[in-house]
């Protein structure tokens, strides 16, 4: 018989409903009987005993909120009766011990990657177009349409065909509303001219001029990080000429990041060109020459220690911290045990989990850096009249994530249980194998943008509600928390951890399945849905308040 509820940690004073429960129903769990005062929808929680005003509520074994008025056992947790609260944190000498998982199934495995001259290995081979300023976005759009359509990277052909079908039907006097779509809307890759080029990507953005000079400086480091990314074979840069982010600044940041950078790099400045038409044509021609050379690079075996995997959650629900995130966390532990690198970011979604992060950080300086970054970020949010407590979205709350501390402690599960090797500020590259913390917002696209900047060559993205987020240079793998989402939005989901909720698979089994998928994706044997659909989301963080 399927289990109805779950207590995540022995210290918890709430239970999670694994399926819809009715008011008046008596639920038995581990020898205790609970009479429900309200309907408890799946993913939501109820209190296990009577609660008084100010009582602390524990979930994941830690403080996640405080009671606002007296309640009976069996009452549904809501935003009205519980408000966010998180335990204080500090640095303390702590000898963290970790039991690494058994990796015997994977120790001799390799993936087929693209080897770069600096020793890094990519999971894809992209050509990258970078504008130093938003003024060049339109020119990038023109080039994208020309190259994507002609070289076989566009996903819009099916939609153009469908639109053409509708035009013909209208002209023939047919009833448009009654027409069935004559094509599959599943993602598909078209015939490519360059078989070893996985895509041509464009980093359209709204920065580079205006704003404050610090915004341009941060953007420069971000763009340099993308140019230096292991999944990038070559770069074409378009500049206007008069903007805050000057080409020499970008080149200086690129050299600072990688003094031996040797990828093809073509730079075009519009204010020095004969005409816009001439610049675009020359950029297309030079890029075509670069693509011919980049196409000569072929995949070759690489050890799993060369993987750099970012872990992210978005569109989270009440099952995220129970199924998908812990399963990804076990995969993270497997990767760390194999010598690979794992990046855990979203600092607003570590609120309430800070002490655990600090105690697991091996280096005192890194632990104190984490405290400094978290404190500054939290204070900036409060100065703006907000705060981490305002992080859960309406969708999160509707599906059972009532406070930020609940959301955060579930989100932290993606990082597994291994020691933390390093703490990185935004755009800083990961240089130490193992688990790294990366300072980014919780915002889906800003976070994935930041993970790729720190070197992630794959991103595992868990979701309970569904999200189309992707990244231009780092393949994003969507991991669903439940069967219903997988069935409803199968066009964007790659892996389903719903069997964990149904009791059909363990967290460990699911984590091994996720790693096996990562190896195939890193080898080009399977293409994640976000890549098939060209979900190339890119939003630079201006270091302002973003939750």
C-alpha cells in the first residue's frame, strides 16, 4: 500500500502529504495517529501536535518558521498560521565527516567530450556571438536568422510550416478554428552542415552602456567567462564603439581569466565599419571560416572527473525537497566521489541552511567568505524593502512551499552531503574539484547564467511545476519531481523522479539513473529537451536585489 505521509527528519513536527488527504481522516504514521483538521492537498504539510503562538516549526531538522496563533494537531500549514523564521549561523570549528557513496558502477566510465588546449573538456561544441552592448542585439538577430536557417540549427521551421498551412487554409476559405496541427511540435534537430558543431549561440542582453560603470564591469567578466567556457569553440564579438563596456576591457578580463586563451576570436566594431551591411556580411563570412576549423574538432573519451555539473531548482513544489532534489544530491555525491566538480548556487535559497553549509566547508576562509556574501546579500534585500522571506513565489506557495526556509532547506538537498571545497562569487571560475558554492540569485535564468560562468558544462535543473529555462552554452537537463508534471509537460522534461514519491525507486537508485543520463548527455548520445528547443536563456546579474 502506498505511504500517505512522510516525516523528512526525526526532529520534524510536521508531516508531508504524499497524496490528497481529507478533513476528519485519521492518518497513521510510525505508530502515531493524526486526525486531520483540514483537507491536506498532496505536497502540503500538517502539524503533528498542538501548537502555541510563537512555537518553532521544524522541517528537515531545522527551524523553518514560527506559529502565529494556537493550532490543533492535524492542522494544515498555511501562510496565515506560519511565518518565515531561520536559525542564526556563525563560523565554528567543526570536523565534518563524510561517507562517500559507492561509485564502483561508474569508476571506469568515461564520456565523449571536446578536449580544449587548456585541459578542460566540454560536453558540447558551440560557436558564440557576443554583443558588448545592447545596441548590437538587432544585428545579432539578423545573423542568427541567416546562420540558423542555412546551417540547420533553427527550430522555427516547423512553426513557419504551420503558419504557412494556416495561410493556405484561410485563403481556401476553411474554418481555421477546426483545423488540426499537421505536424508534431516536439523539438527536432535539422540536418546540419557542420556535424561537429552543436549550435551557434547568441548572448543578447540589455547591458554594456547606461546604468552604472560597475554593471559594465561585471558584464565584461561574465562575457569573458562565456568566451572561455569549455563548451565554446570560437567567438564572434560585435561592438558599437562608444559604449561603457569597451572591447579592450573585455579582452583584459578574458586574458585575466585565461592567459593562454587561444580560441578563434573575431571582433567587429560598427562605428569603424563602412556600413552595417558590410559589417554583418564580414562577420558572417569570418564566422563561417571559423566554423570550418571548429568542425574539425571531434569528441574523444574523457574521465568523469572532467565533468562540471551545476545543480538548480525552479518552479519548485512540495515534493522538490523529497524526490528530485535529494536524487540530484545523491548524483552530486557520486560525482564528487569520482573527482568531478559540482556547483550549488542560489544564495537566497540557502536561507535557513547556512549553518549546515558552513559546517561542511573545509576551509575557514571560504566559510567566512560564504558568511560575508550571504550577509551582504540579505542586507541589500532588506535595504530595498524586501528580504529572503519574500522568496517563495505564488506557485511555490500553492504547491506547499510556505516559507523561504522550507524552500531553501529542500533546495540545498541538490548539493548532496559532501564537504564544500570552495565558495565563489559571481563569475568566479571553479578551480577545485568537489562541491562549490556559487553566489547567484535564485531567479532561474540569472542562476543558470551564473553557473555556466563558473564553468558548469551540464546543469541538472529540478522542477515540480515546470519551466522552459535553458542556457546558451551549457545543456540544461530537466528533472521532474512528480509523475503528473512529467505527463503534462513531457516536451520539456528529461528525467522523472516521481517513482520516488510512489515508492517504486529509492533516492539512491534515482541518483544513479541521473548520473547515467548525464554521461549520455555529456557524450552527445542524448540531447536534453531544452537544447532541442533552443531554450537559450541568458540574463546577466547586475548585482542588485534579485531573489
